[in-house]
C-alpha cells in the first residue's frame, strides 16, 4: 500500500548564511541521493511555499508532498533527508502514513 510523506520546513539562519556555491553543492548532493531510490519508489507530488493567507495555515514556510511505495520507503526517504544534512539548514516537521480514500478516512475519523 502506498504511503504519503508531507514535510513542512523553514530555512534556518545557517541556510541564510550559506553562500550560493554552498547551496548549489548541497542541492547537488540532494539530487545525487535521490538516485539511490528505485524508479517509482519515491514520487514528488507537490512542493512550494505555504500560502499564509489560507485559514489555519501551517507555520512553516514551505511544504513537500511525496508518494512512497510503502512505509519502509518512507523511512528510507526520511533517513536520507536526515543524512544529507537537511536539518542543519531547515527546521522540519514530517507527517506520513498509509494513503487512503476519503470514505476510509471519514470512517477512521468517525471511530476516533
């Protein structure tokens, strides 16, 4: 069963202080690390800035949504992100779980 990982993140002062060449080198390492995943195991679905005008908006500045083949791949992705040094440059909150349709989700909420 596929799983979804949602990240919310904000740049730290360390990122803001990093020069352009350092940022480029960091993103090159990120791109290289993504090559370790089997084709189709991790799919980026959406990324961008958080819309601050939306009621109840997340407090982070950016979001990313990933579809992963299963829970094991979610953990591998989170570990790879951590090992890349991402958290030195971005404060991050993760949310992940099995993907379900609306009816299943409403049933789960009803029984909560």
